[in-house]
């Protein structure tokens, strides 16, 4: 499903549709897209303290806006898959990481 949504977003970038929110974001440019990603990420954090349905809705919004960002920066989903694949099975050195409260 994410692949299909990403393809639709890329299609809107190449063939704009009047009244499309996706095209509105592309027309406004990178700064607007980044602002929306930041807003949605914050809303995910807040929703995580509330109920499951709200969290699902906000994660969906964030996912959509991240896909718009990927399309804007011309990053293929395969590039993300490859990067995640490089990390698979690697041992994380948790002792070298700061505690969350220290961030």
C-alpha cells in the first residue's frame, strides 16, 4: 500500500491535479513540506499519549508527508529499503548511547 501511495504522489508531481493537496505541497516547496513533516511528527508524539485510533491516524498523516518529502527530494523507496537492509542484524552499542532523558 505504501508503494502505491508513493507512486500516486510521484504521479501528482509530474501530472498535477487541480485542487490536489499533494500538488499544493509541491507548489509551496520544500520548506512547507518540511514544516508539515515536523508538525505531523509532533502530533504522533502527542497522540501516543492518548488513544490508539488517534495514534494510527497521526502515523498515517506522518507517513504520507514523509512520502511527499521523498518524492520532492527524488528519493526512491528502494533507497530506503537498501539503507534499512544495511542495518539489519547489526548490534547496536547501547552503552555508547545517551539516555533518552539526556537528549
